[in-house]
C-alpha cells in the first residue's frame, strides 16, 4: 500500500480536512497535521497580500521530500500540498500531515516534512506591504 497519499502544488484553496482525510488509517494511533496560513505582518511590516510562484521542478521536488520523509519514518500515510498564485490574509499556503502508529513518530515526521519542504522546494513568496513596497522571499 502506498503511504504517499497526496503531494501537490495547486492554485485552488487548500483544505485541512482534505489532508486529514488523506492520511487517516485504521492502524494509525497518531495523526499530526500542520497548516501554514498567510499572516498580516512580516518583520514588523504590515502585509496586505502575497503570491507564491514555483519553479517548474517544484512539484517533482515536493514529491521527493515526501518520499524521503516516508522512507525515514515508520508512517502509515503522508500528505503535503502547497498553494501557488495569489493569496489573501488568512488563506492556507501549505498543509502537511502524517499518520503513524504512535504520536511521537507522527509529530517528528510532520516537523521534518514541513521543514524540509520549506528548505528545499523552489517556491518563492512575493509579499506586498501597506507601505506600497514589496519583497521576494525564497520560501516554500
């Protein structure tokens, strides 16, 4: 059985419920989900909106991150989805989740999944501020 249930980039709004449903498993005693949302500030500046752009290889690299985490940890199911395009304050930018027999594994695998995704998948954030200026951030 394939433990990788979801690994996608998409322009449509993300759903915690979709990721949770993808990783539920009758053998799982621990389920960990992380959702990253667009906040209204960054480094002391008020953010009005942002957009995410992805390198053409980003979907494949996201899949590789998910595969590596699935191989490293004893998980029953794993999922990761990242939004691209224009997002508003409060929108979900990324949702990842892991299920395993025990909570410690689920927590640790979920943490490694989001950290490795952010560190390696080529997704760039363009933030716009209330002051009218903007910045690009190499962030996934």
